């Protein structure tokens, strides 16, 4: 449950009045009046207030799909009962001048800087990309002209890669209740729908995220924080494990602590850190393509019907043992969304998915990736630098196929059979598709695992093989991971922290933001 003025009032009422939790089933197109009637009938009370604690869709029986609500009810007519209190994030105050430098304005970097600023630190944050308005304009030009724009792409800029995604707020990370509550509260204050506080699978959508990150920036600046856009970290200068100075293309900075939140696509930053003595290791990551279906196909497979009142669009999460050695799974499913060109640098070609809050587009898309180790691709043990080189070579190869940002595409059934039959395709991808045998472009180890996985997916979901596969999906995570200590401190350093997806220890908006929050608190408590 998120914190807000309304929530605080509800908690206060629960303390001085009677409180009870109640689970109820409601139709997918329910309204609050129906909820009130069910509460009154179940608890036999007349005067009460209520709040939704959790809301999840139960679609196990397609003939009776419904929402399952956990409701908190307070009333003078109830006796006793204790409302569960969620932990609240406490930010200690720093009582001495402390300068902090943060690079990367994605969820990890922003929330790290946000907490540090609230603690009393003097915070300077940079990002190599532009603020979100300029970034949006640059992305539009890229998609219209097909010319890569370093100041308008899906990887870098205000809000990070997550700004132009589905904006999912689910997280598998445990023991981050206080951090998650703080993050969701900040999003709601910045304009996010209040439902993210109770939905089991909340999302924000790109349209909301663009407004939210702008409002968060204004709050950060109002608190005294400083942000420099279109500014790239190029070097760090350290001595005896302590960073003395950071170098950017806009000037040098001195700081008592440096937090690096580069995201998973900043391979140049990885290499710079490696040269500066930061230790990395290779790790498991994932490779594959993006699969795309007509949204109605997914709706019918999941619900038994093309439309369900009160629910935007059907989702799916699929996993398979793959070839027995490499698991295959769907990732970043975007209902009613579109496939987008997600290259971080010129002359590389990768894809990703995004959707708006309404999720009302014609297509559904998700990554289909095989989990593997870089050594599996190379057939030998790779250094962290060599692992980055290997993935980048694949990114460049997909660009060189057509010397542009069009996406190779094939039918899922054709991919499974290794025979190209389809030649005409519908897709949401804005820069055009080219029919090609993707099974001849991806590494064999990935193809073999994906074929087994896709056959499993097709057995689980009716109509699944009618969809398409397109492009290269190589940035679900990084193939390298920094060696770090508690709180994100880089091994061998006193004041250099690496956080978020780029560190190799977090994935997704919430877990990355929580990683940044924890690193900030670790530093503040040590000062």
C-alpha cells in the first residue's frame, strides 16, 4: 500500500475505529457502488469507508473471469482489528557539507540522487541524453527518417530506457517493501495513477512516464538538486581506491562519492570503468528476438473472447526448459503495444517493446529469449571485455544485413520448422520489416533453445504460432556484472558505487530504483 494523505487518513481511521479485511470477487467491469453493496452485505454494516489493498485478475476459468479484491474496511460498527502497517523509508540527515555525483538518470540513478538530495547532500546528476521533451522529439525524427539520433533514442536520456517501455512496476526482489513504497509514492505524487499502489501487476505506460519523469525532475530541482543533460562521463580519476575527480565532456567534478547508473546498454562506460580499475565478471544474460501477435489472438487465448469489459488487454508470461540446457522465456510483454528500434549507438540494430497506458494498440509483443552465458556463444571462456565485444558484433551484424534500422522478420511457425513460407507481414515496427530466415541469423545455441521453447509456448497458448518473430533482442540484461560490496560499493573503492541494471544486480524499474535507494542510504549512514 502506498503512502498518501488519503492513505494516512484511512490508517488513522482504522486505529480509532474498527477495522476488517475482506476478500471479494467482482465482475471485470465493477464500480465502487457494487463494492459498497458487497461490503455492507458481507459485514452487515451501513456506515463505513474502504480502500482497495490489492486487486488481481483471476482468469483461470474463462467462463467466469473476475477481479479478486482485498478490501480494507473501517467502521464504528466493527470491533477491533489491526491494519497491517507497511515499513516506511527513513532518510537520515547529513549534518556536514557533502558533494555527490550521480551519472545516469534512469530509475536507479534518479532515485539514488533523489534520496541523497533529501538527506542534505549537494547532488549533481548527469545523463548523456536529453530531457524527456527533446528526447521524444528526437525519437519521432528517428522513426520518421531512419537516421540514428544520439540525442533522441530509446536507450539514453531522462528516465532511462524505462521511460519508453510499458512501465511495468512488478518486481521479484524481496525485502524492499520500504523502498518500493517510497518509489510508488513518489510516482503517484508525480502524476501516476493511484492504482499502482494496489494492482498486482501495475504499469504506467510511456505516455504517463514522460509526464512523471518531468515532474520528478522538477521536484528534485526544487529540493536543490542539479541535473546536466547531454553530458557524458568519460573518465574517473582515483588514487588508493578513492575517486578524486570525474571527467565529463562538459567539465570535471570533484565529489565525496560517485554513483554510476549507466543502464545495460552503456558498453563504452563499462570499458572506461574497466580501464579505471573497476572489476567485472561475465554472467548469464539472454538473447533472442521479439515476438508479435495480433492482440485479439492473445485475448482469445487468455480469455476465450476478443474483449473483456474493464480489462485493457490480455497479458502472458511464458517459460520453457528450452533445449534442456538453456531456459527460454518471454520478457517485457507489452499488451496493445509496439515494437521499437532500441539501438543505443549508430550502426547497431536491436529491438524492444513499448506501450501506452491504455494498451489499446492492435498488436501485442514480448521478447522471446534464451538464457545463456557469453561462454556458450563463444565456445570458450571470455573476459568481460570480450563478452561485450561479442554482443556488440551481433548488434552490428543485424544493422549490416540491410545497412539500416529495418527489422528482419519471419513467422513463428516458419522459425520452428526452419522453412520460410510467409512473405508478407503486418507489424507495428515503425522502420519497416524485411522477410528473412531469423534462424540463420541468430547464433545456433539460441536458435535451438528458442525452437524448443516456442513449441512449448504454442502448446500452452492457442494460436501462438500464428505470430511473428522480428529483430534482435540483446539488451534484456548485461553480459557482465561489477564486483561490488554491500550498498553497491565497487570492490576495492571507498567512494565509487555502481547501481541499477548496469551493475548486473537489478532489472526493471522498481528493483533498479530500489537498488539506487539502498546505495544512497548506505552512503548516507556511513558519513
